[in-house]
C-alpha cells in the first residue's frame, strides 16, 4: 500500500475508537452528575412545595423516582 495513494488509511477508524474510548470513560461521571442533578431537583421541588398539586406527595415522589430509574437504566444499558 502506497502512502501517497492512501494518506488517511485507518485515520477515521482511529478517531472513532478514540471518541468511543473517551465517551466510555466519561459515562460514569455523566451518570453521577445526572444522579446528583435529579436528587437536587427532587429536594428543591419538595422544599418549594410545587409537588403539592399531587394529592399524595408520596405518589408524586415515587413517580419521579421511577421515571429517573427507567431513564438511568436506559442510559446505563445502552449499547456502545
């Protein structure tokens, strides 16, 4: 294989692999930040009293936790 004919042979694959490695290294950090953000949101909404629209506070908080768990599970088990 002549370098002058194919100067970028394998370069795209190398960049793709580097990007994938970087994303996989950042995934735990992103999930941690997402978890802290959700817990902050949950505490803030409970403290602010905006969850009072729901007749039962426990039901509303449970719904929020279930939605977060589904999203967290989808992100954590996504291929790649």
